[in-house]
C-alpha cells in the first residue's frame, strides 16, 4: 500500500492476541445510513493498515449484513479500537466472543 | 458552483463559493459548540483548551490504561429485582448511578469519590469505578455512542464512557476547530496530514444533521435526498437536507481524491 500520510495509529495484527485467550474480545462495526462507503473503507485502511481489497470486503460486509467483526484481541486492544472507530464517527461496539 | 477536491502538491484543494464555505464553517463551529457544552458539564474542557498542541494531535489511540478493571462488579449490586431490568433496560437507559439514584443530566459521576469523599489522592485508583451517563441530546449521543451494545453487563457502558469519552470528544473538538479554520480559506486547501481529520469533522457534521433530519434507515436517507429537490417542503427541512447533501458531496469528493492517491 502506498501511504501518502502518516497512519493515524500504528496498525496491529487483528488476531495477534487471540491465541492468548480462549474467548477474545471482538470489534463489531455497525452499518448506518450516514457513513459513506468510501469513508468506512478509508478508515479501515488508515487505522488497521488493511489492503484496499480487504478494507472494501469488510466495508461491504458491514453494509450488507448490517455489521461485521473487524478485529479481535485482548479487551484493552479492542477497547482502543472501538475508541478509534468512534473518533472517526463509525458506529462500533465490543463484545466478548461466544467462545 | 463548488468544485471537487483534487490533489495538489502535498494537499487537497477544492473550490467552494464564499457562502458554501461560510455555511460549512458555521456547521463545524455549531457541532464544536455542542461538544464544548457537553465538556463543560462533564468537567472535561480544561486540559485541551489550555494546550494548543492538542489541535494537531492524532485521534485518541485509547491508551487510557487498563487499571485492573476486572473487579468492576459495582454494577451487579443494584440490579436484579429493579423495575427497569424487568423491562430489559439497563441503568444506561435511565442515567442512574450504582445506587439507583438519578444522575444529573450529562453528569460525570464518580462512585468511588462519592464513597470515599477524597479524590485528590493518587488520582487513578478510582478510575475503574467511575461512571458517566450517556448524553441526553440524541445528536450528541450519536457523536459519542456507547462502547458496548445493549446486551452488555449493566453499568459497563457507563464505566467505559467515563474512561474514554474525554479523549474521543477532545479529538473531535480539535478536528472541528481545525476544519473551521481551513474553511475560512479560499480556495479550500487541506494539507494531506489534516485530510483524515477534516474528513472525520465533515462526518461528525453529517451525523448531527442526519439526527436532526431523522435519518435512521436507508429509506430515511433516500427520503432526505428527495427533500433536496422539493422546495414545497417545510423550509427548515429543505434547508437542512440541502446542507446534508452538500457536506456529503464534499466528504465524498475528499474520499475520492484520497483513495485514488492511496491505491
């Protein structure tokens, strides 16, 4: 990926921490009729460092299914992700994986 | 007539009419004012106003510290046979504190400080039991939503809000203030490093307008887009719909320019 501006937050492996825990926390991004599809995709690329293809795929899943799990990991990590999503104005929550 | 953003050197440049720049700038200041009022009520305002460096800072990375939050249990005490839990509501829906007392609107309520009546101590020990109610204004609640869904443990939304809202709101205020300043120039020139913040400021403006226009579903969004062309409609609705359409166009135009460059 060609980066023309500094990523806002250092990208992290979205599953790096899940092996430490049996029931990791999940970042869920929700569809809403206000956020632009291009913007959601842009946020996924800038914050998570996803490729354009991966970002678009996740964005479309949010759009079509109403929500998508975008990352998983420790509680602290996923809380930070939700905070970042809210900073961008996306609707996001965390919950513990069903196991 | 406005012209879309295009990359020029290390920036993105768009051409807006003077009236368009002024209107969007006013919207940025309106939303900023909403967030300031919230921050004044919750006592958050002092740090970032005193520190102009906050204006160029990135959105919060959330590193509020983990502070051994496991013990939180405080929420369990008051629930069970309460009427609101019978109705499937949490204290989040009611703005109640852990003892079932009604919180003052928009208040930050520090349960630990209330019990021990001493918050000047080490500063952080009380952090994991702090609670904060959701904003009463639905537009503010849209800018500052809960971090967990309605199925979370009672009190969890308020606990997380107390930890995270000050940082999120400060970053939003900084982005909106910066957007207001950028919009005072003609042509509108957004430096590349400011573009993500400018886009999120436009997004926050749209979230507030969308709430005022009652956009909850895709059908609502389609209805508002028809409103733009319908000048028979009530004047205020029509005007808000035009503003919403324009800010949406501006944000989409910035996204197009940004994503083209990043492919």
